[in-house]
C-alpha cells in the first residue's frame, strides 16, 4: 500500500527501512502515541528519534523536488513550442505564444506548488526553478523552430520570402553605411547563405540569454509572491 507524507503529501518509498524521513520535505515518519508522550520528553523527541533509529535526518526541507519542477517546466515549454509552431501559420497565436513564454516561470511555479502545496517556497527556490524554466523554454523553442524551418524550407519550399527580406535588409545596411567603403569580398560574404545563417543563430542565442534572465527574474518574483510556507518541524 502506497503511503504519503503527513507533512507535504509526497509519496513515500515502498521500502521504509532505508530512512524514516520523507525524501521530499525531511519530516520524520515515525509516530508516537499520546499515551507515551509527556511534557518533559516533548522537546527531546527529535533527538531521541535520531538516536533510536541510528539514521541521520536529511537536510531541512528547503530542498526542491526537481523531478516535479522539471516535469512542470517541460509541460510549459511543450505548450510554448506548440504555440510557436502554430503562430507560423496563424497570426493570432503570436501574442498568445509571447505572453505564455513571458509568464512561463509564473505558470510553472503555480503548477509546482499545486502538486507540492506544502513545499518550501521563497525567492531563491523560485529563481532556481526559473532557471530550469528558461532552459526548457530555450530548448523547446529551438527544437520547434528548427524542425518547422526544415519542413518549410526543404519540404514545402516556402522560405524564399525570408531570404529576400534578409538580402534586402543587408543591402540597405550596406547602402546606408556611407562612411564605410565595403570591399567586394565583404559584400559577397554578407550576401552569402552562411552569413545569414550565422546572423539568425546570433540573434537566437541573444534571445535565449534574454529569455533565461527573464525566466530567472520571473521565478524569483513568483517565489516572493508565494513565500508563505514554513519549514516542517
């Protein structure tokens, strides 16, 4: 029979002989009948429990259930990837996808605390989960964008418009640089496919770094808003 922690509600391992403490919040799972308790021994209960079992308690419950946090972050990143791909065909999905990505840390923290309602939450915990959210969002958007780009370019042969826009943009930059005379080799390099690919990758890396910082700050802000739990005693 699967048992749950009486403090955080997390699932306890089937073999309870490994440790008498909850692996999620660190609360001891040994109970003592009220008939055997007395005011004199109440303050020494934790020490006697540790001495009687011979096992040291795990760290205080400021740890993060990373399995659940990564699961929530991956779910949010998956929805963001679907919205990103859908926005390529449906323009109305672009503001929805942008809003979802910007609020990714807040949504993930909400899902995480819903699954672990008694887990410790503060600014530091929120920021660390926000970093995971940023990494998952970056990875999910990279996979979605690269996959959709491959299908559109090599499957549908429909990315000629993007190439034309990039060529016109670089040509405009060259023409407006009246103070700099570009040699023919530089102009040829700017109009090459390799330079365009590097340009796109540079801006994607810049956007990914910005998204990681934004997710970290969003996670810290969400952790501050949800900082209402006290550590289990």
